[in-house]
């Protein structure tokens, strides 16, 4: 039997996706009684889902009117849940481009900070044949070594043609880069980046989901510069990585979407 929590999650997913897909356009009045009848659930379940949607900026209650769907500009666009919904909607490509442009302003700085920490925290650290470098206490990999380990796992997964392992290593790479920067805001942004990366698994267009040796090599270049403590090189390598990825998405976006800059996303 489906629990009340499960029913709430189902209604939330359905309503959220319908709003993000544009099926429920901005200004539409969402009537709990109608949704409850359609979904075969109680109105209290619908109201709970609407409260979550309100916290994400997708709907807004209005006195004597009801609950209105809000425009995209009001949404919490960095929330992982919203990213997931947009990733399964016609806004897929637009979301990828928008967040890659945001990441261009964040991840190169994070890479430079990881490189700087590689020098200040453990000047002798470096990858060895036995595994990644550890911190001075010898208990765990340094931030730069964790980034490098993830990059090398990407290369290994690519050689084995294991797309799932590649994705997991890619997620670890960017999370290690952002959390290893020592900047709490960047670390918080890691959840947004992970959600964005995971939307690619549902995309059917092969070119931009193919795991390539070139892409893995670009990640490793960032990591090697960070391990070497070269902040400028790490930043430049991260910039190059993200720029290439951005251009790939722009090239793959439908022509109409490229012209309007509102191409579908995944």
C-alpha cells in the first residue's frame, strides 16, 4: 500500500513536472480539489505538495483567487529538485547552458583555491604508485588528490566504456573540486552541480552524452595542475573544460533554441 508520504511525493513530482513543462502555464489557478480528484488522493496531500512547490517558487497562494503558478523568473533555479524537473523538460539545453555559464564563474576559482591549498596544507603531497596523496596526518586524501583520483577514475571508466562509472566519477570530481576549495558557498553549490550532471543520463542525443577520452583528459589537466599547486594553470584548465562543454551543448541544441537562447534542456 502506498503511504501518505509516497502519495505526497507522487503528487509533488507530477505537479512540479507539469509546471516546469509548461502544461500549467504561469497565472494558472491550481485547484486542490481538482488535483485531488485527478490523482485519487486527499486534499491534504495536495496541499502539502503545494507547500513544497511554494517554497521552490513555482506557485503562490493569493487571497480570494487561489494558488497561482508563477513564472520561471520566480523559481528557485539552483534547487536540485527544480534542476531535475527542468532536466526532464523542454528547457534541458537552456538549463545546461545557463548553469555552465554560472559554473564558468565559480569552478575556475575553486580550482585555483584547491591548488593553493595543495601548497599551503601539504607541499610534499603528490600522487604515488600506491594511491593518492594524503593530508599531513596521513589519514585521507588532500583536496587536490581527491580531485585527481576522480579524474583518473573517469579515464578508467572511459576505457571500459562504463558510462555509469564515468558519471559517478564525474560527480565526485566536481564535488571534490568545489568542496575542496575551502569556500563554504562553493561547497553548497556542489549539490546544484551534481543535480545538473545527473540530468544527462536521461538525454537520448548521443553526441553530448558520450564519455570521451578528450573530456576525461581535460578533467585530469585540472587535477594535475591542482596537485602541482599551480593555481593559474588549474584555473585556466577548468575554464577550458567548461568552455568546451558549453560549446558542445550550444552546438547540439535545436537550431530554433540556439537563436532564441531558450533551447530545451534535459
